[in-house]
């Protein structure tokens, strides 16, 4: 049995929270994606499968909405709003990404819904949280990363601040939301009244954790020094075949590394270099960078890595997506799987869920078609369809 089997979730998120509900779905929760008649915003996010635009072809949708079910409800329609409130009275969790105060306009806020569903765990994910001067500001992944401090400490020291790829702020907010939900479920189970709770997730605040991990905040709070962009403290190196690799040399392997450098025809005084690291330990890094850059330029990546591994040096390739697909380690650990999508008439590749760590592996189902499960869900909750298509 899956970890969250029997737990029902209403997913009312956009791209800032879709990863949170995807994780819950992977853990076995029945995640019901509430979508307007035209489809949720995620369905219109590029890139699209085969570069053909369509509400079922967004790669963002196909990935983040996997393992979910789709229910069409228009909350501006009174009948549909009644249906949504009925669902909210019976489910376990709501995750939403509406602006602060917006859900209250429809009487879908936590304070209203907890009266009809005391066990409800309600999660709001917004750019800056539900309180404070910035609560009503709009935002996205970039503004959250920038205002959290993460952009300032990312990138090379001589370059402008840099935004990380992959919607990192949204992912961190989703991880914070998921962690909060799991803790709340345990808390609900342990209290006698079986009551839920409200979880307020600020994307900026969630992202600030990464900034603090990247640059130790004690440098500022204790010494008054503002952490700067550290850049590449170890380095990546271009090989003769144009591919990239990494290499990290610890002090105890430095002499072995220097012998490799000398054997390769590079002029180096091993005794002098070894004496320097005994008194100037930090000098090891720039020396390694310079020597490795020269070494890598003379070898193709495969030969470079095989030699480094034979010397028990810490080295790995800088993989692109083709490299990842062909990587034997990832193949052996079943990192990738294929899912057939009958509507698109093709097989889609997926990476393993980040929570696929249990003995029983997570089953991966394709993302739902728009409204695909509407009738099934209404029937499960004993909601009837009128002849004109309205729900009652």
C-alpha cells in the first residue's frame, strides 16, 4: 500500500505549487486537479511536445501533473462552486496558489472551510506569504529568487547575479509545502480531535533557505561581511573532444595528481608544490585548476576520466541530457521509465520520482486529459449531473 493511500487532495495550483501536489500523488494520494473549462495555466506553458502547441502537449503539464486526475469546475459558476465546496467538505488536503484574500471571495478560504471540515489541511503558496507589507505583491520564480538573496550569491564573482535554471524557487516552495503537509498529517493523526491546520508557504522565504545554505549567514550576522558570489570553487574543464569534466583533488591525493601532471609532459616541480601546500593550503585550488585545465585539453573526456579513476581521484563528467540517458549507473538504478500516452500516440520518458525510495516502487501514470475524470469524481462524491450538464 502506498504511503498516502486513502488521502484525498484538491489541487488548485499553478506552476508555483504543482510540484508539491505531484509529490503527494507519487506518494499515493488521490490528487484531484481542479481546472477551468479552458484548462489550467500550466497546460499553456512552453515548451510543447514536438513543438506543437496544445493543452495536452505542454511538457510542464505532462511532467508536473502526472499521477493526478482532472476535474473541470468553473468557480465563477454558482453550481460548480457548490460542487467544489462539497468536495472540500470531504477531502483531506487543499493546496492553492491564489493571491491572498482571493479564495475568501468564494468562501473557499481556510477559516470558512474548516467549519465544515475540521480535519482539513489547507496549504497556500504565494510569492511572499499571507502577511506583511509584500503580501499583495505579484511575483514569479525570478522575483522570489532575487528577493530571497539566492540570485545575488549565484554565478561567477566577476559576473552579474545569476538566476538558476529549472524554477528552483517554485521547487523549494513545493518541497516546503509537501514537508508541511506530511507533518500536519502526522499531527492530525496524533490529536484526539483529528483536526487539520493551515500552512502558509512564502516562495521567497522558502528560497531564502537555499541562499543561507549557499553563503553562511554567520559571515554577516557575526562579522558584518556580506557574502558574495563564490563562483566555481573547484572548476569544470574542457577536454580535447569538446566535452566537459570535473576534477577535485584532496591534499592527500595531491602528490599522485602531480605525478600524473609530470608524466603527461607538463613542467612541474613536485617537491616545491608539495612544500607549498603544507604552508599555503588554499593555494592547492588554483594550482589544481591550472594543471587540470592543461591536462584536460590534451585528452578526450573518456581517457581523462579513466586515468583519474585509476589514480583514485574524484572526477565525474559534466553530463548533458544525452549523457544522462546513456549513463550505465542511472540505467542500472532505473532512473528513467517510459509511459505510454494513448491520446498523443507516443511513449513519454520520465525520470524517477524524488520520493521513489521505498521497497515498493512508485507507479507512474500519465498526466490527465482536461476533465478526463470529471464524471468519475462526481460519481464518487455522489454528485449528480443534470441533463443540461450542470452539476447538482
